[in-house]
C-alpha cells in the first residue's frame, strides 16, 4: 500500500482508507462501546437466533436456547440490548405474561456485520 502523505493523529493514511478524516481516538472509544455490548456473556448467542427467525422470539424460547445462563443474566442482557436499540420488546397484557423480542433495523445490521466478521474469521483461520 502506498501512503498519500497525509497523516491522521500521527499515522500515515493509505490510499483507499475508508476512515480518512475520522478521529482515531473517537473510533477507539466507539470500538470500546461496541466491544462491551457484544462481548458480554450470552449476547451473541441471543442475537443469532433473532437474525435467523422471521418472527419474534419469546422470552421462554431464549431460556430454552440459553443453557448455562441464569434468568437474571438473560434479563440483564435483554435490557441492555433494548436500551441500545438493538432489540425491540413487545409485552402483551395476557395471563400468563407474554413478552417477545425482535431485532430493530439497527440490530439486524449489527448481526449482519457480525456474520460478515465470522465469515472472515472462517476464511482466514483455514490458512
């Protein structure tokens, strides 16, 4: 790769760099936020079923899928993802209570990005 001669935060920028003009320290802060969200125990395991489902996933279905994760941890993760606008929660006024979750468009894009990263990992782990 050839450098353009431009520098951002003391680092040379390469031709075709899609981060040109971004503040590297701001990108690092954003990376930390994303990492904290998606690397919490159980988060990825919760997002993948939602991506692969054409209908909302009920809380009880998460409980079945998330073996080894406590109800408390599951509830906390769901609240974190809802607060981050990754998940949308729909509660129904029924007995017994029914709560369903689905990905928002932001969440769908996140999961698609994660799958792309997983495909990259598979490709390069073979070499």
